[in-house]
C-alpha cells in the first residue's frame, strides 16, 4: 500500500478568518522575535540568508508545534517499528526443509517502519495534523537462499531502512522534523505544506515503503510520491533515485509492469496539478524513456496500479482523488476540517485501454460501477475483449475516515464480515464497506460493452494479489491473494491477513448450494490457513526451475505469531496449497506487518560477498 502523499503547490486566497489569524502568528513570530545577524563584506550573503531563514523557521516549528506519538493498542503491537539488526544473521528451518529444487535467490518485503518510535501527530496554533497509517519510512526485510559446496542450504536474514534524502535529513537531526501534511485541520495542513517546503524543499517525506520492483537487473523501492530508489540486493544499501537518466521527472506508480515479450517497463506517474496522470514506457535495458504521454485526466486520481496486455496498457480511474481545493475553498470553519485525499463513493469510475505507445486520444474508456480497486491481479486479451481482474471494494482504505470521525471505529466497522453489514438509507453499507472481493471486468473493444462480476464470495475478503510473473499480461489459470481475517481486523482496527487463497479461474465453485456472483457463478478457491493468531504479509511466487505447469512453484510469506511474538517465513507448495508448509524459517527478531514482497532468483556465485 502506498503513502499517496503528493508534493503539491497550494494556490489560492485564504478566505477564512481563522486561517488568516493563525498565519498572522507565523508572520509576527518571524518578523519580531528573530533578529538577523550582522553580515561581513566577505560573507556569502545568499548562503547566510538561506541558513538564517532556515534557523528562523526551525525555531518557529520547535516553539509552535508539538509532535505526539500515535498510540498503538495491544492488538496492534506488530505494527510497531523495529530497529536494524546490522549484518546478515544466519537462520534455520525450525520445521520441514527447503526443497532441493527451490531456487537460490532473495525474498524481500517492504513496509512502513516509522522513525522515532511510530507515526506522529502535531498540535499547534493552526490545529492538528496527523500521519496516516501508510506514511512510515520504508524498511526492507530480506531472506537469502544460497547453496554451499555440498549443496546444503545456507539461509540468512537482514533488514535495513530505505534511506531516502528525507530519511537522512531527519536521521541527522535525530528528531521528527517533517510536519504531517495529509490528514487534519486545513490550517494545520496548509501550514505543514508551507513550512515543509520552505525548510526542506519538499512537502512530504520520501518513504519508499510500499513496494519493490526489478528492472534490467536492478532493484528499486518505491512509493507513489517520489522517484524509485535503487538499492543493492546484497547489502540493502539505498543508492540513488532513478529518473531514467533525467527523462522522467515525476513519481512512479508502486506497481509498474513489464510488457509481455518486449520486457519494457510500463509506468504511470500522478500529481495533484495538471498533468494529473502521465504514462510512460521504459526500454528493456532501463536506459531510455521510449514513450511519455499526458493522459489528460480532469482530476488527480490516485492510481496505485497499471495493467498490461500483449498490446495494451490498462488504466484505472476510480474516485479516490487528491484535491487542494478541499483545503482552500472558503466557508465556515467546519468546512475546513477535511481531507486532502478523499474517496467519493458516489463518483464515477472507468477503465481505460490504450495501445502501448498510444496517446490520450487513443484511450478507449469503459464506464464501470463505482468502486475502489487499488490492486490489479492481471489483465490480458481474450478474442475481442480485454479482461481485467483485480481486488475491488466499495470504499477506500486510504486515507481512512473523514476528519473528526473516530478512526478506530471507522476501520473496525469497515473490516467486519460483509454478511454482517447493514445498509443505510442511501444503499451504502454501514459495516463491511472495506470488504475486498476478487472481481472481473470484460471490456469489449469492438462494441464498448462491459461485463463485470464478482469472482469470489462473501466468506473471506482478499487483497494483495499476485500471480506467477511469467504470465503477466497473458491469459492465466491461477492467482493468489492474502485472506483478511475480518474479525481480527475489526477488533484491531487494522488489516490482518490470517491465510492465503489460490484462485482457479477456469474452475467453478462446486460447493452447495450454488454460489453466484454479480452476473455469474463464482470461481473455485482453495485456502491455506495459518494457525490461530498468526498473520502474514508480503506474499510472493517462486517459480520452479524447469516447471511445466503455471502453478509449479511455491508461495513464500512472512508470518508473525502474536501469541509468541515470533516471526517466520513460510514456504508453501503451490500445487499442494491446502497442506502444511514444506518449511518454516524462524527469524531472529520480530518483523512488523508490511506491504508487498518479491522473490529475485539469483545464481549462487552472486552471493560471494554476502
């Protein structure tokens, strides 16, 4: 899940008296309480003025803003951050064994690991602002699988922060410095925007906490609000931002896709100012931005994914948007207690299909039922249709409830099982609105018709989907998801995944009575259930070397036992999905719940310096 925090420029007049009055405090402080030093003739005046202004602003923030840690409930303890362990530590299977034909390689998972003990809120004369749940600094957790000269497995674990320029800045200061700028009272958010920009040159931190992708042999950590950050696979050291040799100057989607056959990387980048969404194609060698085009959106949609087929790019446009006008639109003070990022459950949704090197005019748009789809499982061409499969909900988990509502209560009600949900007078569910189901859209490229339906039922919510990556963009039989434990998530107020699901797209659910989706029967689903109070994150598929079938391979996952406070990595045979894991690897310290994982196959000789 990404942070969805965009570097915006706030324009417009502050029409509300309370905002103007609050900002008068800032102006008065800077003009009356800070005296400029005497500047000698030989002094670099510009540098001195810049340093002096920074000290003035820092002094104002230190005096006017109070950082407060956001508390965690006992049921949320594995969302708390951990420290780096330093050098890689050898770990061992405590149950089972690594299969002989398992691939040598690295299993890495990214996730939020906030500095200074946790997420922060601030209180000030401008009001309150807070980090939302995805805004912590990124931390990479890596398991290395290497065979020694006797063909025995040597396994080691290492973790490390994603060290962006903003991470290094706060680490050097050794205290929280960036003011939260997404959720809260509008005067506080505007103040945070201005003060962060004046002091640091950017509005929000670059966390690199959402996902990991590989291209042309290089690894990148990424979140939606900045360029990807390259890191070294063996040391996990962060290297530099990747802007395709300066040709790409905006953020990346957290889930770029490799095009079938060509190996090109298809990307999008979003911003809160026009152009809102830009699509691009990067050459297979990673050196050239082969294509870049403004898709001419009329709103700043938060697109977390892009899909590909053999010929097309697939664009999601759902009503999860960022809009600065919600901050500066004027009106009574209650109108200013709002969100920059908001999901409009009555807004429109559509899916666009564009040729790989097309432009805005070449996109064929299909209107679909209003939804929030953060994750695409796969997309492909099937005769005259483009088929899109994803994890769809009727509400967005990001950023959370409208400001002023009880955050825990909102998430708790949203995670409840959908069969327990109640509907309000306008037809929207009052509970279970965060329930995610695997869904399919069939987009007819000739007639413009849309067929859409649920593929899974209401027994379990599912998210964080993935497939055997060799089938990205082409027709596939199987998919895999993490399964939400709805009751544990509801009682915790945060998502917990108590199992895994294997999806059989070419087989129907044969349970009795017959199970029907929106416009057709449901597909077969097989489950892998963890023990009680064990929850997973970051699943990845490891394809078997020389495998014949699409599901020849294993699922790997980080799993945490909340009763013992011990974290493990489980290896599950994808063809014996409901069986016990073939191996469990116990880790030297707790691994917090996080986001997306990836497995990178590597030859043994690549690990000589590990």
